[in-house]
C-alpha cells in the first residue's frame, strides 16, 4: 500500500511514520472502515540495528498513527509489528542471541510505552530468532491486561525451540492465542 502512495525503491518505509503520518493514518482507517478489528504498526523493519538514532521516534509515531486511526474509527486494536532483524544469529551469522533479545525488547518497550495493545511477531524463518523475539517481547512489552503477543507460525516440528515457543507463548496468557495447529 505504501508503494501505491509513493514509497520508492530503496526508501525505508518506517521513516514514513514521521514524514508521511497522514498517509499511514489513512491506510489504518481504510482497514478499520473495511471491518478490520486490528491494525498493525508500520514497524516491521524497525530495530536498533537499522535505526540507531531515531528508533524511539519512529516506533512512537507508528503507534500514535495507528492509535489515532483506531480512536477516530471508534473501534480496533493496535498491534506493534515485529519482523526479523535482517541479520543471521550466531553461529551462522554474527548477531549474538542476547543482542537479538535486547533489540526486540527495546522495540517492545517503546511500543508498550507508546500505547500498543499487543505485539504481532511475523515473517520469521529462523526459529532461534523467533525465540529471541518472543523473549524480547515478553520482557519489554509490559502490556496492561489484556496484553498479548500474537504469533503467526507455520506448523513447527517437535524441536526444543518449537516446544519452548509453544510454552512461552502459552505463558503469555494471550486472549488472541489460537493454539498450536
């Protein structure tokens, strides 16, 4: 949707939270007007690796944009959208697991402070990074009830990482938890 509204190749979409606030609010409003109950913040790629100097401003603006659309529509939830960091975790890459947890915790903390209702963790291809995201969201979210972390997962194997994720997401007591399919 951002490309249709002028986002160019190579432009960082999360910067639009600051520079094109009205466009983001319009997009959220369109989803809510069409019957959506949940809008996601424009924070899929927002993390401290990519936005060292302005992460808090970007995430805060993203939540505020979505929150304003929800307020104007009179209904809806704001989901803080967390995507992959863009780096491979050790031992295949150079990002330590603890640093990945810290990066997710930082965004979750900013999003919670800004007023997000829940966290959506999506498009994870590495279960180890997904584990880091769940831990970071759990540690940094501090959402008031009914807080939630919503995971969109493919069917996972019975590996220890998959078992951990099932147990940890269940422990979040999310009202949005659909169960393990």
